[in-house]
C-alpha cells in the first residue's frame, strides 16, 4: 500500500490561475500529477481501477481531491491533495 499526502497553501484569489477553471487548474491538475507519478513509482503494474472525489470551490476547481488506485497485483494507492493546507 502506498499513501501520498500532498498539499500547499494558496491564498484564495479567483483571478489566480490556481483557482481559475478557464486555466484548467485546481488541486488535481496542479499538484496531482506529481503525487500520482510518485505513487506509480512504487507500483509493479499500472492501475486498472480508480476512484476519485473532490471538494469544489465556488469557481468550480477542486480545493481538495482524494484518489484511490488499484492494479491487477492488488496493490492500492491512496492519494490526498489540497490547495488549502
């Protein structure tokens, strides 16, 4: 099992790219790629199951996201992301 917690604090500003849906941002797209890449390093095969959930801000981007991945080898990854910690 791999568990990845990754977050940083971004001052909330609707004009900032971190919180702007027109710039395709939010926790998953900004820091999630790093967390998934890190977790994948420890898996023996690629995930074949994924479940996600998120907490949206009023702009529509995710303030926080949770990701659960599992592969055919029954390895599990749990990822928690946030832009507000």
